[in-house]
C-alpha cells in the first residue's frame, strides 16, 4: 500500500503506488532501528470529548456521492493519459517534460482512489472498483487487491503502530540515512511490479511453493517487511484472481510489444518514468502521513490520531501531493468511513465544535517542509 504507491502508507499507491500506496519491493529498515535517545513514552489516554464530537458531526457525512467519485476519477484519467501521450509524442524536451509532470500529478490523483476503494461499501458505488481497476489499477500495475484486505489492518485499533501493522515503521527512531533510502527505493517500484506480474505471477502457477511466497510477501502495498499476507478466501479470492490475471496479461502483453518493437522503447521508458515519479511523490507523502514515533506498543485512538497528520487549508500544495482526502489523514483515522469529499466539511465542523485546547488541533500542520524537517530531526535525536 512494498511501500504504498498511493495512500495511502499508506494507502496510500505502492501507499497507498498508496497510502501509501506508501514499494512493493520491501526492504528491512528495522535493522537500522537503533533508537537514537528513544525513551518510553507515557500512554496517551483517549480524549472522550473529541471522539464524541467526531462521531456527532459525521452522522450525515458517511454517504459517498457517486457523481463526485466518477467525475473526479474520469477527469484525472483523461488528463493523466492525455498528458502521458503528449509526453511520449512531443519532440521538444521541455514540452515533453511539462506533459510528463502533468501526467504524474493527474495519474497520482487517479491512483489515490485505491484508498477509497479499500474503505468503501461497494454496494454504495456499484461498478466503481471494476472501473478503477480497468482505468488505473491494471494499467499502472497496482490492482486494488494489493490494498484491500491490507489497509484495513492499519486501522485496527489494536494493530496500529505495532509489528502487526502492515503500514507502520518507527521511522522517527531510525538512522538518518534510512529516510533517503526509504524514498529512493520507491523509484524502483516499476521494475518490481513488472517482475511481480510478468514473471512471478505466471511462474507461481507452476513452481511448487512459489505461490505461497508471492501471496505472503509480494501481494500487498505495505512498508512493514515483517508482514505476511494470508491466503484470500471467498469473494476476495475471486477478485484477487481476476485482477491479478488481468494485470499479468497487461504486463506480459506490454513487454511483448516492446520486445517486438511495436511499442517504441522511448514510450515504454516514459511510462515507467511516470510510474516511478508517482511512487517517489507518494513515498514522500508517506513520510509525513504519520509522525512514526511509536515503538510497537498498542495505542489509544487519541494517540493514533496524534501520531497522524492533517495538512488543512489554507495550504494549497497539499491538494497536489496529498490528493483525494489524504491531506486529512489524521481525521481519516478518527472517521475512516467518511468519503474523501466530505472530510473538509468534517474538519471544519470539528474545528468549530471542540475546545481550543482539544487534542484535535494538535494534529494539524502547515506543510510538507516542516514535517520532513521534524522527521529528519527525530532520526538525529533532536526533539
């Protein structure tokens, strides 16, 4: 949600490609997790007034608006793939680079809907999961099964921030060099996805034991390398098989067309470059989705909220690097079933309702630079 490409972790797209997707290439930063001056933190009790207020203001905000969902997704897809086509065909480097940048931002937004897909009741938005996978998940090699059934574990009250949370690492307690490595490895996501669906998926059907490894370790958008995914069952298994098969056919077909020169190599490299840029942006967003200060203990809901981040208006840039409601990530942990288009309204209501000294205000930050700086200082033992 691998690191989520959209995420959300991180829901994040690889967290995520969310939350990220926070890559699908997991690496063990826990070897670097020798806490720098870390001490046992006092347990934060639940603020009942804040939790009660959150429940009250959201009573009429849980219903998704299909028009908003479909219009937003289709507009993002049209702009994204249109710009990608221009980036591939334009001969002037400057113009091609500008088109590629537009493609990255638009497709990043489109991919971020994987986070919504993982939370929604599909009966309330019929066909949206199928449409998202057809338009985004399969073409960008991140079908929704890689986040569904994984991201919900991140929201489990007793799992968040523990070793059982697939989307949590104590990044603030790790060595300073772990942060750039965490971001840069996301650039390798396109290669990892090609291998996952072009090689491992078909091989796992005929090589004994490989299927279990692929399911457990290479089928989730996660950042916790200790996480092992369970075999899917029932309707989830049917969705998984259909989405995985479609993505494998897409990848194998694309590689075949490139190898036979039907698809120009330049076009293929631009496509991979756009996906790589999306994953890097999302990985940076994943860095600031939480404070990453928990050392593995179970946390109260209020503590989970305070370990998460909102970047509300008037800041404008978060609409680009934390789209589809991801700028309200802390609020989302209080109200995970509220659709993205209602989070701004929920934030305004809560801000007006709670007391000035409420913990609710303490999870709001001004922007990306300050959050990255805070995390970097934490890795150096500076508080």
